[in-house]
């Protein structure tokens, strides 16, 4: 194992001491922090970019019961290894994890300590801002597909909530796999994200989603539904599922939903639930390893990072409030950048 390099000095970190009673009361502390001590089997990463996910902010509001206090938020990151196993020092890495920023200190800081098994080299084609924004959406989307058999050529995949970040990742992955992709979104206009193949669109604000999906598939229904929203699309998705189809859930608005057991077993349907918080940084790294080639080859693309959505660490509160406010932009912190 290498020794800590000389440039490893005290940095800064966001600290959430206890849950905020409301979004208006959210007031994370931002101050000096020493680099984490380096233990055997671990590496020290200089964080260059860290996305702000809705779950980062929800945890600060006490909406994640597993969150440990006090802590530094941040699940996603991209940066450079500055100390640890010699073969990793100097390499650019990216990552994510349901443990980061939730049950232990995360990436909204100058330094991040990681187990060696969580180190994954980021795609050469990506900059830090792009790589640091990929984690949660793509890891979540990939996990849902992995557990449902992965999309295949000839299949029809409907993505409910395709305008969201996980929805866009799900669209990209299904298109990359050669499936026919139908994006369901609650607004008019074309699919706004990237896809390496054509994507059909259903405007749920004006169309009967189930009827339209049946129409587009000649009455057969879809093979795979990636439902990123949950209850608002639950019934329509069930009505649009083909025989032996699967529906994936990652979130919901309402917990109870009407469930027709007869239709479920007669359709030979499968439901898959995904909790991204249950995947630690090592599991997330394994998913990013599988995704890396797609980004290198251009079949997958990072989310666009707009200038107004990039914040220095000292403006973390403004970044958190932008996410709370429901911005469509991918919000990113730069821990090494001065305000």
C-alpha cells in the first residue's frame, strides 16, 4: 500500500448534524475537515465531482430511516485516487452506493475513503462532472433490469416516468440492448433524453396509457415495464403487460394500490422491487464496471451538465434547495472549487 501523498491536507465537507424539520429548515454545516485516516484495504479519493440526488436531500430531511447522524451526504462521485493500493494511485475513478452519505460519510466533501473493492476506473471519454452524475440513476436502472433478465432484441420495454433521471437511464439501457422502447411521460413532445435507437413516446397527460400501449403492440402488450413512479402508473401498467411480462418498481407516491390477483396469476406476471439504498458502494461498483463499455462506445451517454447546475461545495445548501425544488437539471457539486 502506498503512503498518503503530500497534497493530502485538510479539506472541506458538508455536515448534517440531525434531520431538518422541513425543507426551509435545512441548514447543513460546511467547514474544514481532515482527510479520513487510511486503513488497510482502503483508498483515499480526491472528489472532483459529486451529484446531488433527491435521496441525498431526503435523508437530510429525515425521510430515510436508515440514515445515521451526524454525517456527510453524497452517494455519487468521480475523482482521483491519491492514496491506497499502489496500482490505483493517480487513476480517475467513479462510484456510487446506498451506504455512502446514508450510513457513513459520503461524497459531498474534499476527500472520500473507500474500500479497494469499490474502486472502478471511470470511462476515458467522460469528464469528472459527467462521471460524477451517473451513479444512482444508472445503477438503479441497471439493477432493475439485471434482476428481471435484462432487455433483449425483439422485446417491447415501456418506461413509465421516462423524463426522470432513472427513467432516462432505463430508456438508454433498453435501447442499447436492442429492445423496442416506448417512453411514457406526463408532458407533450419527444423524449428529451439520449437513446442510441428511436424511442416512441406516449403523453400520459392526454392519452390512455394502457390502451395506447396495447395499440402500439398490436394488442399483445409489453414484455417489460420499468415503472419509476409507482402507484400513478400501476393499474395502466398491469393492463398493458403481455403474458409473462415483468414490472419493475423503484418508487411510489401511494403505498396501497388496487391489485387484481386473478389478472396477475393468469398473466403469469412478475414484479421486481429495487431499493438502491440496499446496494453498497462495492455492489454499485460492480454495476458501473458493466456499464463502462456502453459509455466508452457511445451507446450510453451521461446527463448533460448545465453551468447553472454546478455548485462549489460552499454553495451546497443552494444545490440541495434546487433539488428539493424539483429542477430537471442534474445538480453537481465540485468539492475542489472555491466559491
